[in-house]
C-alpha cells in the first residue's frame, strides 16, 4: 500500500537545476522554499509532446503564482544538460524555449520515488503535482497518467483555497466565502 503524503512534511530533496533561461546551473533543496508556497511538479521527459504544453502554461502563469507568494519547480529524470538543451532549442525544432522557473534533474530517480510518482519499469515519473506550504507540509497532491496534461487554473484555484485559511466547499472560487 502506498504511503500517504498529504498532511505530512514533504519529502526532502536536493537536486541540480538549470535556470529557466538555460544559462546557469545550480542546486536546489526543499529548505530553499521555507517561508514560501511551492508548486512542485514532475513530468516524464524532456523533448516530448504533452510536457511542453504544461510547462509553458505554468510559465505563462508564473506571475499569478508569484502574486500568491508561490514558487514553481519542475522536475524530470533527465539531466540538467538535457534540460538546458531543451530550453535553448527553438520551439519549431521541438524545443521548450525559456521558462519562468528552474527545471531540476532527478537523474537518480530518488525524488520521484520518494514522492510516489516513479514508474519503475519505465524509469520515468508520472505527472505528479504537489503544493507544499511555507512550513514544508505537503497540502495537495494530484497524480495522473502521462497521456493527460494538468490544469493551471485548477492548480491556482486549489492554491488560493489552501491559502484562504478555512473550509472550502466543492467548486470554491476566490472571493467565495469559506464554510
């Protein structure tokens, strides 16, 4: 049986990253996000088809997340060099182009395993998205099949609901009252 993550401290991680413009390499740890909200998402592989639609949509909404004191971090099992190549390859040549957040490398697949999204027989991650609060508690998790992309609007809605500080009914939207 899989272990529950929601409501617990998020599994710690340290990974190598490439900046969203592809110019610099670095490292990131969960502790770097203390005091901020984090939208932490896994995608299967660079240079694929559904992944760039999700990453680009999240990048386009980065200012909306920043206004909610929220950082974004994308991760796959690819190397930082693959991430850099994807970011710096033109879109018309199957590249990603620049994005507004870093991409991390989980080349050892440990983080994907710790978050319960690793497809061991394929060696890639499922599409897992996690919202982690400023104290490091994992508040939200959605994992779906790799054929289907996720919704930026739903991620923003859930983030705002979590930040509202109260009970939120089905289909709660920003501006609605809490229960």
